[in-house]
C-alpha cells in the first residue's frame, strides 16, 4: 500500500495499490510530498520491531503517545517535487 502525504498536509491525500499509479497521480497534479510504502494490516511500529529496524530503548517508546506518531525511515519512500517531472 502506497500513501502520499503532501507538503503541509496533516493527513494523507492519496492511497494507492501500486507506486506506478501513485506517481501518475502525483505527476498529473504536479504535487510535492512524500510517497511511502506501508504494511497492510499492521502498524508501522510493530512492522519496525518485526524488521528489527527499531528497538525501544526508553520507557516512553512503548507508550501509546509514542506509538501513534511512530514512523520509520526504513519504510520504502520517495520524495517528489514538480521539478522532478520535467
């Protein structure tokens, strides 16, 4: 699952089944932002633990307030700018 977050947005502005579909939409609208691949049926925090991409090292790393904001640079992701599309 691919999720696009536009610069300045608080929420995702598009969700796609393939990177190709997402990039076509991003290019069509000349968008700036980040396209990130997300695991299905699993939170990023749990995915990162499973992938050994993150290990909690502080008590707060297991609290809901941390987990609900957690993202991982280990997720496949791409940055876009209208200049990228010539």
